[in-house]
């Protein structure tokens, strides 16, 4: 029995301010692309509008991957009990500017994204730096808003429907990552 299941879990205070600054310094306009739909490699501005870049899984970034992987394993052992293999996609650094959003969607689907088990979002912006931009989950018929505090890490099963509401002022930055595993059965 999975009596400890939660639609999402959040952790606060696991990243120090200098670590968040280090992550924000990864942003490189030359590596930035217009966000695509998961698995489709197409742009649909009615569903998703933001800029993203990928954080290389290189030795200088290993600390970030290891920190998030350790947390994902601990969260999974406490809440979900999924069979996990690790990150098989690079972490995505996302930037939502005024007018940007990502409407209701799942991180799980057919093809290459069918291996996604846990999704992670790390808030990198102070909540007073932007308006809108809420990460929300549809849980049954209720819309639930995740915490916005800078440094908060939110972990949830990749099959939970969620969105990022439209930014009305400022800029919101976050990391998104997916921990994969063998097919559900």
C-alpha cells in the first residue's frame, strides 16, 4: 500500500544563495532556444511560450546533478516507490518573461518521454521579482499552487497535470529535470 503518496512534494533550503547564483550564471543567450513541446520538437505558442537552454552534464556541473539525483531518490523512497534509473536528459534552465506561460500538460507521454517518472522544478527567482508564473497542479478538480520561495525544489510524478501561469510582470527562472526509469507496469 502506498499510504504516503503525494501529488507533489517540496523542499526548501537545500540550495544556498551562492549555489542559486551559480546556477543563474549558467544562462547563455547563445545557447538559448524557444521552448518546444515535450517530445514533439515543435513550437505551439498557444500552449507554451518561454526560453530554455540545457545544462550540460559536464564535470563542472556534476554537483548540481548529484544534489538533485540524491534528493529524487530520497523523495522516491519516501513517497512513490518507482523504479528509477536516473537523469537521461539534461537539466533544462527555463526563463519566463512577461507574457510567457506553459498551459496544462503532462511531462509523461509516448516515445522518448515515456520513461519519465519524476519531474523536478527548482525555483531560482525571488517571488517579488515577478507576478504570475505560478506552478500549479490540477488535483482532481482543484487547482493547487506550489510554493514560490527562491530555492524551493518541487518533485512530482511526471503524469500529474500541471502548468505555469502567464507572467504579467518581471522574469521567472527555474530548472526543470526528469528522472527516468523502466516502463510502468
